C-alpha cells in the first residue's frame, strides 16, 4: 500500500473542492442525484468530494462529462486550482 504524502492529500482536497463547486455551479444537483444520473457510485462521489479517496481516470472522465466539460477542460481547471506545485498538462 502506498503511503499518502502531504501533496497527495492536498491534491485530493483540491480535486474534491473543485468537483463540488462545479457540480453546484453547473448542475445544481446533489452529489447523490449526479451520481445516479451518470452511473457513478453514490458513496464514491461523496468520498471523492471529501478528499477521502484516490479516484480512477475513468471516474474523473465520467464526472467531467456529468459537469458538461471535456476532460481536457476539467484538467485545465484542476491544474489552475492546484497551483504551481502541480503540473498535469505539458505546454
């Protein structure tokens, strides 16, 4: 099992906050309703938003689609939120 570093925990928290913000701004749906409509586990979306778990790429892709974003748009927003310490996309 991989040890969770401070940077990993920071990434999870920022990712969860971004998903929550976008979900509320773009859909107005509760986490459970969004999860049900887009085939994402109810508990899974909650744990991701709370920064409790790492999530799979396919889950992030489903979440970005549920928010009406291309994954590349979602990744760019995430990178902006993460700041200088993180790089997701090479330029």
